C-alpha cells in the first residue's frame, strides 16, 4: 500500500509553517520532506531541519538536472522540494507531508494528481494583514504585495482538496489532524474492499 | 462567482443513481445539465430543454474535438454531456450535478480539474454482490464481471476528492448533502476574502 502525499499550503501569513510543525509534533507517522531554499537562514532556523540552505548556483544546477519536484521564486529567493526521497518514501508506504507555497503546491498536483492538497486560509484579509504587520518581517510595500499575491492564490482555491480556516490555532491543528486521519481511514477501507474475496 | 461542478460516481451497485435522485429532490439549487442525443425528437419534446438534438456526424465531431464530458450509446443512438452546456451553467454561478460511471468521472476530472468528485463505496464487496444479485438485472457471470470492474475502479479511489460509504441510505444522502454544503460554504468564504478591501 503506497503512502499518501499530503501538501499543506496557503498564502503567506496564514501560519502554515507553525501549523505544520505542530501537526508533525503530534503525528509520528508522517514524514516530512525538507525543502531547499536560497534565502538566508533566519535566527533559530537549522540547516537540514527548517530548510536545506543552498546557493543560487547549486539550486539552479538541481533544477537543470531535474532534481526538483517543484520550485518557485518568492521575494527573489528559490524555494523547492528535492524530488529524491519523496517517491521513495511513498513507495515504502510512508505518508509524506510537504509544507509549500501555493505556486509549488499546484506544481506538485500536476506530477502527483492523487496528492491531498490542504489549503489554509485566514479568517479575513485584515487579520492576514495584521499577522504580516505583527511578525514584522516585511515593509508596508512588501505587505501590500503579499496581500495581492494572497488574493491571486485564493482564486486558485478550487484546485485544492480541502480548505481549512486558520482562525484559532489549536482548532486548526485539530482539523488538519482529523482530516489526515480521515484520509488514512478511507485508504484502509478501500484497501479492505480491494482485498476482500467474494 | 462560478458554480461548483459536483460529480457523483461509484462502482455499479453502490446506489449512486438512487442517492443522486434523493439529493436532487432535497437540494433545489443543484442543476442537471441538458444532454445531447442523436435520437429523433419525440412529440412534446423541446430542443434545448429535453435534449439537444444533433446529427450523428455532429456528435462524433464533438467527441473528436473533446467537447463531450462523457457519452454512451443506447439503442444505436448517442447520448452525452456537452462540455459547453456545463461551462455555461457554471459561469452563470449555478452548481451542476453529474451522476456518472467511474470511467466517465475520471474523464470529467481531466477536463475540469476543479470538479468535486464524490466516490460512493459499498460497506463490503459481499454486500455489493448481494445488491447486484437482489436487483436481478445481471447473470451470475455478469455480476462476477461487475465485481472485477468494481475492484479496478476502487484502485482509482485516490483520484476522487472524497470517499463516501453507502451503508445506510439515509445517512449516505445526508453525508452527500452535508459535503455539498461544506463546499459551498468554503467557496463563499474564499469569495469573501478575495473581495475584502484591506
């Protein structure tokens, strides 16, 4: 029985990183594939845990060699999922979790149409703006740009398997975990039916 | 706001016809698209209401151009769902419901990747067999063939948006209706976000 490929995505500021981290904390049987990026390491981040930090040249060489499952540029930096590993994990029957930007999530869906795409959305755009302002990483201009990007990304929402609102963090994590359980239980039910002798 | 394309499918004998009929009875805001046919118009029938009446050449040309969402032949005539009709309804903001065989459902997904594919499954294969035997339409040999087909169809289950078990009929209808409501409420939430001024 092949593993399930779960993709957690959503506009910047919806908290997909924090939600994903907590989901993985509570769910041992999910394997995460670590993304590669050319952006600078932030305080507290660990190479090979948060991301694989690579140079622009290295990243472009990986693209050229077809080693990226998906990649995107965001604010002038590359972000991508090295293909090596994801397929192997799935073939070993392991469920894989990817936490990626919407552009990348939709690329994954083209290569893995059976991937389960979860789309995190904010309770409102003003709340999304508040979160971006509060985390204080971007200028007012960059925030306005992120809001515009978020609107474009929201227009693609019907390409995802499920929409999950991140209003209350704890509730959101629980919804994601319940949804993963549901998909696993569906797969087990289907497997039982296929193997039933009649 | 575009309508949602719902597709209700499942192996033969899972009861998708009966479930779909009951869902449409209870849910006024779901539209069924007008099929095209090559059979002659009968007295009282209206072109564009009962069916779209087209010639055999036109129908086959539409198949060749990929303009048929799905089609079948019956008594030497073609019957099918033109893509254009479904698109028009969706663009008018109407939610469309199609009840089709799994092979057709997966064809629809290729043309409308954003379609919501609901896959009805039986509680067990022995129960599926019982239902096929009870409705008495097929020979023992045909039933064995349907069971084999069902297993192949079940192997494609991960291509569907959601798996719904049809054990108790009333419960199954309720699950389908709840799922449709959920998808509508998601769409409304996304629409609110896109149109929110910040």
